[in-house]
């Protein structure tokens, strides 16, 4: 069962899986490097939820996504 998360405006809900997908998409659109503090403004979801899904992406990424000094960085960013 997936948990529904409130958006910042309180008018919408998003699942954790969808949020993880949105974090991944935002990272790709940013060219492979994105500060975690930018995610709430981009996605409309509280930073706590964004950080949790970012950590899940790092764990599932098998080394292709890193978290360093409050930023998500993909290995493609370094290429």
C-alpha cells in the first residue's frame, strides 16, 4: 500500500512512488546535479518527503546517483 503525501498547497496528493519518479525527472532536467533544497519549489512537496525519496533513489541507483553536501549528482554529470 502506497502512502499519499500532501502537496505544499494542500489541494493535491501524490504517492511516494510518483514523488520518487518526479525527483528523478527533476534531476535529469537539471543536467544531473540538483540541490535538495530546490525540490520543494519544483515539486510542490515538503522537503522532508523529497529528501526521503532522494535517499531511496540513491539506494536504488547502485552508484549511479550520489548524494553529497545536500545535492543529488548523477555519474553522467561528470562525463
